C-alpha cells in the first residue's frame, strides 16, 4: 500500500511539472511574438513620422532585435546605410569613405551589457580609437554620423549616415 501511494505521488508531481513546463513554453512564445510586434510597430511609427528615415532609434542598454537590423539593411538610402561588423574585422561604408574596425567586444556588469572597442578611419585622415562604446552612442567622424544599434559577443550593428 505504501509503495503504491509513493508511486502515485510521483506521477502526480510529474504531471503537474509537465503542465507548468508547457504553460511556461507557451508564455515564452507569446512574449517573443509580442516583442516582435512591438519592434515592428515602433519602426512603422518612426517611418510614418519621417518617411525618409530608415534608422531605428536605440535606447541605451537595449539592443535592437537582429531581425530588425536585417530589415534596416534591406532599406538603405543613398545618404546612409546599416551594417554589422564582426569582432576583430574591418568593413568599409559609404563607398569606402569610412572604415570601421571592431577591435573587441566584451561583457560589462552593473548594468549587464556588451561594450565595444572601435577604430574609425577615413582615407587621408587620422584614425579615431574609441573604448567602452555602448548601444545608443552617436559618433561624429569626418562628416559621418555613426549610431551604435546593437552589440553582441560576436558583432556590432551600426547605422551610418552622411551629415
């Protein structure tokens, strides 16, 4: 009798655990869907305010969704562009008027976030090295405005526009 009761208790506990796991997974899917919808609505609102604008504004310590960054890369204009630079590499922007090097990315605490070390260069101009760059920073360099949209362990996303 004792063994039967003990076995029945384990089955009931497992059933309750499985139920809660299923509910948590459904909640996570709904949360992900809601976040995607919010990002889409924010971009639609920004475009309706200024149809020529294709840049998503980033708040400090709030990285942009990678899908949003890809959407921005598809909608580039002659005056600006978005790009993602892998850590340890250099890419050119605006018809090789600007070179962006991501020297390194690292994780910082208090608050938790990624920070980057960048080097900017332009043909015939002095390079600019910047440490502790965070999401939301705006950098003015040689007639170009560079906005940091996202920083992860492997790359940094930028919006680049001519002033």
